[in-house]
C-alpha cells in the first residue's frame, strides 16, 4: 500500500503516520511544501526509532508525483466525498491520499478525481478527524480487504502464554 500526504503541516502527525507505515510495510509519499523539516525532533519523537526504517519519497508538487507514477490508482480522502471509505475495493498497490490538516486536498485536484474520492463518516458538526487517525482508519480497511498480507496475524504475550481454548484440549 501507499500513503500520500499532500502538503502536511504538523510534524507530529507525519511522524505518527510514518510509524504506522513502517508497522504495515506501507510506502509514504510526501508532496511539498511541507510545514516542517523532516529532521525535526517532533517527527522523530512521534515516529520513535522506526523513522529510519520508513520508505519515504518526496515530490515538489502533485504534478511531479503523477509524472513519476502515471498509472497509480489514487483514493482521495476528503470530507467532501459522496462515498464512504468502506464502499470501495482497494488493491494492494493502491495509493490513498490525504490533504493538509488545515484545508485538505485542494478542490482543484478533487474535481478531477471525483470517482476516487472517499470519506470517513462522522457527525456533521465535526469538521475533520486528526490526520494520523484518518490515515490509520482508511489504511487498515485497505489492508483488511487485502487479507493483511505479510502482517503478523497473532501476537505473543511478553511473560506468559495464552491458554489453549477449552474446545482444543
């Protein structure tokens, strides 16, 4: 999977998203201008020590991204979309794009991609969700639809062991 952040403004959000991308084997694509420098301490703090493992790509603008990925299937997350993020079928190589925290994806881009716009349902009084939360919600739905390929399906306790279910004994 691929996450695109179009002109992100808050370094902590980008750090959290980077950590989620590392945890899921997802590529992160950043479209400039960024509202911060990638070497800021707040990105490293949010991304913890995972940031060095992140596969991140930068682009001067959306046009440069499109030139480098002309066949990319992009889902654009926006509060203005008509379809919910659960109403589409994600491919394992799809891109999910999110806009900057203060304004979202520019409408000039959205109107050219109406059929690929998706939204997270929420109450009308709420303008939007936190960007890193929105990315996690949509990304994990896309991963679920693709069977969580390559991701660990079950976990281990640190000190103890899970008990076998009664029906397996």
